[in-house]
C-alpha cells in the first residue's frame, strides 16, 4: 500500500479550483473555535462609516475576509495549542473594501490583545492611504458609544489606544523610521506592492519581523492589489514566497499563509480569457457588496480600453494581472524567461574570470533619462553568454520622473544605479568600466564597445582619454536594425544560453519593454514603451549585436593581461 505524504503546511494545490467554486483560495487551517467566535463577535459589530445606514460588518463584509480574520487571529495547532499563522499575505484586486476591512481588523486586534503596553502598527505606503486607514478606524469608533469607552483616539498622533491595557495602535506612513526599537506585536501593511518601489523597504521589513524570534512574537498581515508596474524589491520577493508556499514549495512549516486572488499564470497570458467579463468575478470576492459589476464593466469600456497602456494598468489593479506576465500581448518575448536565467550575485569580476571575450553596449540618456551599460561575456567552457549591467542617473531624473523615483532609489541601494552630479562624471564612470574590461584582456580589437550614437559625445571623449577609440568603439544601428538582438536574446534566455546577474534594475527594464510589430519586424523601442525606462535592456541589445560578430579577444590585450599579474581578476 502506498503512503501518501502529507502536504507542507499552508500548501493549497487546489487553489484555482477553490476560486472557481467561489471559495477562499486558502489551505485548511485548524482554529481555536472559542477564540474565533470572540474575534468574529467584535468584528461583526463594527459598522461601515462611509455607507448610507452604516451597516454592520456582520452584513456588509464578505465571508472571504471573515475567513482571513479567523485564521489569522485564531489559528491553533491541535496538538501543541500554539498559533501557527504568524504572517499572512492577501492579494486581492482594487475596490474589494480591503482598506476598510483592514481598519476593522486592526481595531479587532487591538481589542483582542490582553498584554499591556504593547505596540501595534497599521501602515500605509503613502500619507493619503495611512490617513484614510486612520479615518476609517476612527469613524467606526465614533459610531459606537461602547467603543468610545473602550478606545482612546488621539487624532494629532494618529494613535488609538485600548484604555484597559494601554496597548496602542499607531497609524503610520511607511518609511525607515516607523520601527524605532520596540518590536510591534502586530504590523498590518496596506498596499504592500508600493513598497517594492521604496529604498530600504526590505531592511524595514526585516526589522519588523525581528519579533518573530522573541518570546513575544510579532505578527504581520500584508494586504495589497497587484502592482501597476513589474513587481520589484520587497513586493516581488514576498509574492514569490507566497506563491511557493501555496504551491507546496515553501518548506515544511512556513509561518506565512498566502491568500492570493489571481488567475493562474497561463490564463494571465491568455488575453481572451481575462478580457472575458464573465471571468472577472472569479478574482473579485466582494462583487455584489463593494463592487457593482455593471459599473466595473462601464469603467473598463470607457477608461480601461482607452489604449494598451491604460488597459494594462486597469487589468493589474482590477484583475490582478501581473505586469511582466499578462502584458496584453506586447511584452518583449524574452520577459517570461528572464527570471529563469538568473545567476544571483554574479559580479563583473566573476563574469570576466569565466569568459573568453566580452562586448559592451551603451545606451545614453539626457538630463531626465537613465544611461546604461551592459557587458556580455562569452563563457569559455560552454560558450553561453553572461550579462552584467550598470546604470546612471542625474538628480534631475528624480525631479522630472517622480513616478519612478522610489524604484530608482531602490536600485541605487542595490548598487546597480549610480546617482551622479554631472554628465561628465557619468561618462567617466562608464568609461572606467570599459577600461576594466579592456585591461582584463577581454575586448576584441574591433567592435568591442557599441554605442547608440544619440547623445554620446561626452562618453566618446571619456573613452578617447583612456585610448578606447575606433575601431574598438563602434556605433550600433537602432530601430529595425536591432531585430536580430530582440529575437535572438529572447530565444537564448528561453534555452538558458544567456544567463544574467539577477540585477533588479535589469529585471525592471525587461518588464517595462514593449514589443511591437512593424511590417514583418518586431521592434522594442523607447517610443513603444512610453514613459517606462528600458535603457538597460537597450544596452544589452547593443552589446548582443557585437557578440553576434563572433569576436575574438585582442591578442595584444591578452598578452598585456597575462604578463601583468596585477590585472588578473
């Protein structure tokens, strides 16, 4: 008789079947029924402050959220009687009342906590969102005389305190100072995806989680829509972890419970499927409550379909279609294979040590743009291509491109983006990298450094000062002339004949890239990608066009390299 291995904790292999059946896509979690009843009794008495008649949550809240509430606060191992859900990530589309429900959940947590003088945090990614969260919680208290006796509200501090225990709920905007030494017993984070754009967010999350190994453990609940850009930073890592746990690949005993309202990846790629309005309700658990189906369709027809970019943003927010997966058919064909071709942590020095020859591509930018450089090396042992990149930005980019400023700060923190004072500094730093590759004996005698000629005068001057000139420096044709790189790099990624250093800024550029068909030629251009930045990817294409020439490292450079041990990588 065969023995069926038990599933890892919180694995939910039938999550899609549950969604299709109208159930919560969540693993079966044992709960303490007495505690669950107490949690629900308090939560259900809270009233919606911004709906006519102020209906109680017993009537106005979807059962899906009550299921989340119960497992988060009342989970219990039936043998040890210890809590097993210490973290929870809920991914649910926009307009499912998540912020209102989260405010109610926070008040419930504050009421349930019997330990004195503890700290709880309710965190929004921006001041507007955090103020909205506080306003909802405060208004729920104001509607109930009994709650006004239980809680003290300090509007100027954005703090709510349970009078009996002196435990306080602080409503804050996410930044590096939200945790100041004391580990919160509970942290609730709304719109987690926005943290993927913030520098040092991972460090703050680590600090919040520091209480997980103390006797007074800290719990973390994260709730969010999908990002309207390709997932990056802490949002990307948390989403990947949650999916792995859901799919039974997150270890035997994870502490994070995933509740993800999304279509399977193959259906996110199927435009006909997710555009079919009959399928929308599958990922909208609050439809019929906070979501009016007819109004949603009208919004899509009048606003979501305005243009391809508007549709992608609309689908990411209302259907949780991930940018970089379901991209309306115009994603660069290499994007789906990018993550699978990573060599995490590979440095330029390691690339040079492993490769017999390298080419460099450079895509330059103006005062409101990025400049980027990519090195492609042909690995000695198997001829696979290895990619490493670097980008630069002047401070004016942060002022003129505020939407991507937080993402850029994160890339700066990673070390993959340098913020410079002057265009001369930018050119000098890029030229130094080119010199390093040359001194390592890895550049060919000609066509080793490929430039998009637009705006590269300062870079050419910097290269000339280092004696890097024609024929090693060449221009690379753009537009349709990059067709070979656009298609072949994608194919090599799919077969893992191209591998890369797993740099977030490169993944971001790849996710931003849009592929358009002109005649019989596929193009990836800055014009097609709109305001999204793809400069690092364009630098890869420039370097690839030179690697297609099947270069051989310059014998002179090799001789200099081998005769000077100081240069050995």
